[in-house]
């Protein structure tokens, strides 16, 4: 398969479509000076024959785009670090952009990308609007997705983490310490990673024969404030939890503050577990027990894959989930220690 | 001045040097196929006549390089955010690199930069090795420095913060709360920004008529561990300080942990002030009182300046220091509250 696909040339497409080679190039470059009917015929053939754009540079890829929704989270820098590491070694520049969930910003970025002749795109947790996705496909630039929110087309390579197993591990750790009332601050429901963590939490409780108590589950959005609000609500219950699992480290820091404000202490009065293992987890006081997802490694794998695609090679597996692992620090202890 | 300088052309330089235009181009592009004597004569003329490379792209700059030593600090993402914001709006790609203080990595980056025809370079806290600096100058790519560590040539525009005033403000805040024994965790002595913060601390004490006590000053390196070690040493003194000013937020979080380990509380037993105002300062428990340096704004200014230079314009002022300001949160209180 791989060798057949990589042999598809512009010349062959032009011959089959009954147009000139420059016309196929114009279609590939998203130029407007091609009749709509011709464009459709050529695009259809490019897709059906599995044409894949090689790097436009004779010496191989030069530039790869790394696209975030926002650069406002500390995990962004961990992914940048992983991607940059691989790209730097390969002699490729990493162009970092934020599209702020705004179609106008995404279109501006797309315009830049075309002008720069980018060799590949790594989308991070991206929910690019469908017209932008369509335009990207039309440009035939290789795309991979890191930390997928779900919704990526099945043929786009995605790199994520075992979120369900991580949710389970966090819950099992708290159960093993003797906790029975374990609160949960969930991430946004629309994101697959956050649903998987919730399901892992639920599965851990069920396996221990503990009935889910909906009062112990509060909604969050991965940001600090929602962790503080959720933690506060949980601690104000008549029968508050003895431990709280937050679906992101940033929310776990919000829970810390809720615990402090209520006059309690972590872990003496309340155990806290996070999810991510940002550098900040080691810097919090007490250091945070958390589920590590290998963000830099995720970035490295995504980077290697987009370089393979840009060189006309295939990737081994379109969907990769890297293992999460529990890192036990000082924010968890048996209940009722105080 | 500006208009004269921007009129210097390759043709004029070639005529004056008595060589062909392609020879001048080869010198500008760092190619090796130019006789050493010719290269020197042309480089000398380019420098003396103030030749400045315009963007090699007819539509203006396309790519700017943003270069860090390491991508391991949360303030990196704040600077990236500011730079990306300006570049995105200008339709320019931001290539992010880390050179890890390794000459080989810096040379590899330089090679990529040349191949990509980068239109400008923003160095962050950079101590690039002198051969790399020399090569950059030879390429005539505009360079600006953000968060200078000192040592940048006088004609390189630099963007920093008023570190001395920030150190003073932190110390005055603690004095105004009634503290007299104020510990200090210093940053690396080799960095100008960190010397300025130390001098501000010293000036604040002197203005209040308090003699410097060398026992209250410990060395750090801006990283978390050194804040923990320094904080621990200060709290183990026979007459420990009632407040500690750390020269970076990350070190302040280390001090938090030292306070917690010693069985004390922030701010009841020990007040803590940081420096940076990372997002993490709002997320710490208690939220950290700290000196804000406008990192994103620093990145934005550096970005606008490098774009001006890349378009053949001058920048207004070669050295800009943005104002720091104290942000009071919950980690500081009068002494002896507990």
C-alpha cells in the first residue's frame, strides 16, 4: 500500500484528469485561477489515488506548523518542547501559532502557512472549523493531531494518552489508602479525553463496590477557577469527601486553595490527586500526587510522524495512546489523619 | 539617518568594493565560495555603510525566529504568547527554537535559519556563543533581545523590565507591613536582571535604615529546588526572617514548600514575595504576592521591533525597560500574626 501510494505523481494525475501539470499544481496550491469543475475533478482524483504532497524543498522538510487553540496553559510549553526537540534535530523549523478558536484567526494562519510552503501541520487539541479543515486537506499538507479532543477524521494520525486508565489509577490509589467518599472535579464533557477520565473514575468506584454518588461529582473546565469552585462546593457538603480527584493539575491547584480557605490542610484533612503532571505539580506545596501524561513524548511522536508523512512515508498506526502513570507525591494520605 | 541608511543597496556596495553584485550576495548569504580577502572587504563596507538586509520576500517578512536557551520555564510560554500575537496579526510565522546553551545546537539552528531565509531573530535571555553571534551579524538578519542577560552589543535593541525598581517595591511592601528581618533568595549573579533585583532589595533596606545582614541572603538559580534549599536554610537560622523575598516566582514556590515542611504557614508565620507574576502565582495556595514583569508585553514589543527592522525601518530606542509593578495577593501579612 505504502509504496503504491507514494508513487502517485502530479504527472499521472494530470494525464488521468486530462489537464496540464501546472493546472494540477494550481489546484494543489489552492489558487483561484482554476475552473470550479476542473478543480473538483482534480481534487477528486488526488484523493482517490492517494496523492500525497512531498516536501516542496529539495533537501526535505524545512518548516512544520504547530497549532494550538490558545497558548495560555502550561502544558502548551511541554508539547512545544517535545516537538521542538525532534524538529531541531531534523533541521526543521517549528512555527508555533494560536488560532484562539476564531475562524478568522485560523484562516489568517492558513494563508500564512500557504505562503510559507509549510511541510506539515501538528494540531493540538484542535477543533478547527470545518472550512479550515477542508482547506488544509485541499492543500495536501500532512496533518497529525496531538491530544485529540475527538472528531478528527479517521485517517488523520492522532497521538493521545490512556485517559481512562489514568482516571482508574487515580481512583484506585485513593481507594487503596482507605478513602470511600472520593469527590471528582470533571473536565469539559465535550472533550473525549475528559470523558475517558470520568469513566475511569466511575469504573474504579464500581470495581470496589462503591455506588456512584452524583453529589460528589462537579463540573469543571480544566481551568484553575473551576477547580476552586468545584472544590469549595464539595467541601461544603454535609458529608464532604475525604479525597478529591481533579481531572487536570490546574484544577487540582484550585482544589488546594479551596481546602486552605476552608481551614483544612492537604493531605491531613483532604487528599488531592490531579491529572497531567505539569512541572507545576512538583512545585506545589505539598507536591501533587497526579496522573502523568507524557506530553513532551506526545509532541515528539507527533513530530516524528508528521516528518515521515512529509517525506512521503507512511506512519505505522493512525491512533496511538501513550501510557499514563500515577506519580505519588505528598498530597495523598489515609483519611482522618488529622 | 534612518532614510540614508535604508538607501544603501547591494549594487552600491558592489560598485564600491569593486566586485560583482552576485559576489556581495554570496557574502550576505554566508556562502563559502568567496575569497577571504574579498569577503572581509565586502563585510567591512556593509558594516560601515550601514547596509541592512530587507526581507527577502516581496510581500514583506514571512518568518521570524524566537530563540530560547531552554523551553523548561513557564515564563517561556508567556513570551511566546506575546510574540505570536503580533506575528500572527502581521501574517508572519514564529519559529520557536531552543539552543540549550550548546554551541552545536546553536550552529544547527543557524544553518536552519539560513536555509529558511528567516527575516529576523528575537533572542530571549540569550548568551549565544560569540562565533554564532558573529555569524548572525554576517547574515545581516535583524536581531533584538528580550529579557537581556547583559552582554548584548550596544546597537542591538533590547527589551527588559525595571528589575531594580521591582526589587525595591517588593522590599518596601514587606517593610510597610512591619517586617524588619527580610530574607532574600537571589537569582544567578551572572544575569543582569538578577543583580538589579538584589540591588533593589538592598536599596529598600538601606532607605529604611536597616543594616544588611548577609546571613539573610542566600544564592539561588531561579529554579524551584534552589528556592526550597534557600528557604530551608533561612528558616533554620537561630533568628529566622519573618518574610522572604525570592527573586523568581518559581523559587518562591520552593520557599512555600520549605515553610510547609518546617511546620509553619504562609503568610501567618512567614510572608513570601516572588518576582515574575507567572500564571502560576495566581494558582498557588495561598495566591502569591509578587512583582509583575510584563513578559507577554515584552515579547510583543520585541516582535514589533524586529518586524520594523526587517522592513528596513529603524526602532525608536535601542534599550527599553518596561515597568514592573507589585501585585499584592495573600502570601504577605504583618509579622507575628500567628
